[in-house]
């Protein structure tokens, strides 16, 4: 399980150091893709396979399902950790996430999210102001 928040920087080649606490659970092979809220999602291969199986069951006749699957898979790239625990973030995904240099890497249960530091700080400022009302709303989901 991934949890926690870590601040890192991309190197000149677009490589990101994966936090040491995440490396073992991430494994050697992983998939990075466009996430929601303009962040990147990084999945261990096993979690990616589970998600891929679920997305395959979406009906081709539904426009929203087709659009989501296209968006999600067209941005996906396999990435391997090197010996220093770094992964390469493709330029198209860095552009999508507006990731230039400083990043925030967060653990979100079965995935890792990669945010530009600027966007994460802004997101957290906004979320903190509505945290209590969000908590009240998710009670309806059975949490």
C-alpha cells in the first residue's frame, strides 16, 4: 500500500526518483499514465493489469466509456526503475501534468500520484478549505 507525501525534483533527463518507501511495492515494472486533476498515475504492473481488466468490460457503445479508455490508455507508458530507483517520465505526460522540475509524489493506496509542486500546493490549499464538507459528503458512500 502506498501512502505519504514526498517532494522531489526531476533531473535534466526527465527522470524522477521514486521514494524509497515506494520502491519495493512498485516493483521493477510499472505503468504511468494521465491521471485525474492533471496529475500522473503510477501503477505497479499488477494493479495496472487489474484496472485494465475492469476497463475492458466497459461498453463500447457508451461515448463516455470510449473517451475515458482512449484518454487513459493513449497516455500510458511502461517504465522501469533503474538501480537508483528512478523512472523516466515521458515528455507528453510531463506536459499533461505541467511538471517541469519540482514534483510531489504521493501514495494513494494502490497507486502513486505525481504532481507538479505548484499544482499540488494549490490543490491542497483549496481542499483544506472544504475538507469537512467533503468528509460529510463521502459518508453517503458508506465510509
